[in-house]
C-alpha cells in the first residue's frame, strides 16, 4: 500500500514541478548550456545569455497568456416535431338522431340541437309564477295553497333529468284580478295570439311587484276553482321572436293553468313545460273509438306523462328517447345499432348510469327504440317490468302518433300494461326482432337481430 501511495505522490510531483535543465534549476543567473535557448517556468520566460565568459539565464519576462474565447459550437437546429393529427370526433349516435321532419316549428320528437327558442333543460331554470283570479271566480284559497298544487313538479323534473335540471318556482304570492271573466278568455278555444295576450295581461298586472329580468319560464297560475277556464291549460311555446319581452327579458316559454289542474295535479306542469322544452303529445288528438275510454292513449298506453299525464298512470316516466332529446341522457348512453345482430344490457331508464337505450335506425326519420323499465320513482305502479320496445317517427306530428309502443293488443291490453318484454319474451317491429335473454335489477339484456 505504501509503495502505491508513493508512486502516486511521485507522479504528482512530476506533473507539478517545472522541468529542470541538465545543469540545475532554471532561475535568473543560473547557468545554462546553450546560447539563446529559452524556457518558461512558473509563467516567466527565461533566455540563455552570455554574461562575461559564462552562459546564464537572464531575469526573464513574465508571459501574459490570454484565454482564447471559446467559439461556441453551433447548436443543431432542432427538427420541429410534427403537429399531431387529431382524429375528428365521430358521433357514433348521429345516425339515430332523427331530424325535425313534421313541418312544425314549436315541438318535435326529433331534432339535434333542439329548436333554439325552446326552454333550456340543463342547470337552473327560474320559473316566475303569477297568480290570477277573476270576477266570476274570486280566489278563496291562499296563494301558498295554490302554489302547493304545482310545487311537486320541481322534484319530478329532478327525477326525470337525473338531477341535471333544477326547475325552480319563484312565486309572487299575491292574487291579481284579471279584467275579464274566466270563460271569456277561452271562449272559442285558445289561439296563440289569445293565449299570449292573456299571459301579457297577467304579467303587466304583476309588473310593479315582479322583476322579470331573470325569468326563464313564465307560469300563470289561475285560481284552481275557476271552472270557466275549462279543461285545457296549455303550454306557451313561442317561435320566431313571437314571445314576450318583460323588463328587457325575452320570454318564449311557460304555461297557463286551467280547471283540469284539479284532475292532473302537479304533473300537469311537467307535461306542459316539457312541451315548452320541445316534446310532443303522445296521446291521440282524435278518437277512433268513442266507446273506448283508453282510445285516446292508443299509441303509447300509460307510458310517459306526455301521453297519459297522471301520477296514477302505469309508468309516467319520460321515455329514454325523450330524455335523450332533452340532454338528460348522454350520447354515450345510447347504443346506435348498425350491425345485423347485437346483444346488450340496458339499464332501467329510472336509474342513473348505464346504457339507456338501443336504437335501430330504420330510415332518416324512423327508428326502433328499446329501453328497460322498473317500478321505481314515479313509476312505482309499473304493472310489468321488462324491455319496452317502441317506434319513433319524427315525420309524424304531435298527437298523431309520433311514438308507438309494441306489442299493441288494444282488445286485451288497452293500457299497454303487458307491453314490456320479460325474460324469454320477444317482439318484432319493422323487421327488428328483440328478445330478452336475461333480466334482473341491473336491467334487461336483449338479443337483437334485423
């Protein structure tokens, strides 16, 4: 070990100590052997000169060395990374988004995006409520009692939208007396202009007390005891700028109540406001069999409150296709079938999450829809669970059958209570056969072929 260390020390000394001349250390006056020889030691350059008869190193000159500036090596110009190509987002459900094709401009079973003047369906919606009575029907109940007739509608919208819509009633708890008798407003039936004038009169009566600048939806709640208002409390759904402007706010959506509120209760408001969102009537406007009390519901039975609008209906929840059109069901929750065969689990329309419908396009305006129903929420009275199959046709107007539930056996099942397909059952519609091969709390697994 000592020998190794000594060798290292010796090497260092050899590096650090300047070279010695053959005759000894190089310094001023020291003898040198060759005239004009030069050497540099510790930064001083010595020259061998003749002094008398001897050759010696002179005093030396300090050598100034300048450190050359380093010439920077040019950096290689980086090769620009190619701009990543972003694949276009493909809407896999586009083929199943039926267009507005019924010739109307206010409501439609199809249309993406929805008609621009329709009420918004996501987030907070402020519904200003104005209460009116009449000389022939003065209110005897308090405004708060009247409000309670419609307030449950707020929770129904939360349920239908999976919490995506907060429809908030903002009432002016005061009765305003209209200028005419109740029956005079509806004499001869409502027209759009008569309806708008009625709404405008009520709004003007309340204008001194109400700030309409944040109103999204305007509800005129008539005295529920006013029989003269009849049995039609319609939606207000203006188009092409034909709405009202109040306190600088353009309002194209709302509803007015009538005496039938006593029958339909608060789901009346859900039905009418869903019109103002763009949905169609699923019941029949005309009767083909006056003797059949259910004939008016021959298209969809007691499914969807846009048909039989009652809490006592078999299954009043909105259809999956309706919820999709309103933005409450996401595109990712729709299976738009393009293959000849498919097996798919569909989760109940009443539950949050999962695939909500399989849709099979038949033509540009027509599609078969399959969803799953369970006795949950306002559908607690559902008679039979299973896969509900129906045909949607956006070329057919409201009230004429834009949606038809299958199978339909009006003679033995006029309310469509048996329409959902249970385990092992099947139905064929427009060349599409749907069979339920599994069914439990998670939904219905269907086997589809076309």
